[in-house]
């Protein structure tokens, strides 16, 4: 049988408990674990490796920007992860997900678009809006 590798130990610098509700934007550095509710945008520090972890009881109503995002609760907004997104079996995302690497468990729900981020950090366009090749206005190669 296939077994998942256990996730690396995540260092948690900030914990927001189950009975805590925050109305407003949250900016953090390091690791943030959410068991409660945030009604606002959540943004990890740039330049560092900000990791956001949302438990089964956690909920964010706003957009999320961080290097790595682990969700097993609810996010009602877009997720923009420079590195990776991990969605657990009880994850529910109502918004688009921008990612470098994505891992989803059976049962995870996404109500939005998945947008892969190219290794250079640029988001790849989907089939509806192909990104033109560099140096050409319409993406056609010229010889």
C-alpha cells in the first residue's frame, strides 16, 4: 500500500486558538497555525519562508499570500503560495489557487481555478489565456 511521507516538522511561531476571531488583516513571519477564524487577508513576510497552517476548525475569509500554505479547514478567498500548497482531506477552498507545487488529499474541495507558477515565479496562464512567448506580441515564433 502507498503511504504518505510525514510532513517536515513545521516551526510554529504564532498560534491562533479555536475560540479566537480576528476581524482585520494579519501579517506574520515564520510559522502561523490557525485553529480559529480570520475575517481579513493573511500575508506572510516576503524574503523569509512564511508557512501558514489552517486546521480543520480554522477558517479564513480573505486572500492568503505565503511561501507555503497547508489547509485542512476553509479558505474563502484566493491562495497565492510561492512554493507549495498542501490540501488535506477536509480542506475547502473557495477561490483560485496559485502554486509552485500542489498536493491534494482525497476529499479536498477547490471551487476556483488552479494556476501553476513557473519556476521563475511567474504564474502560467491557462488554456483560455495562453501566455505569449517572450519577445513576441502574440506568442507565435518567427524565423
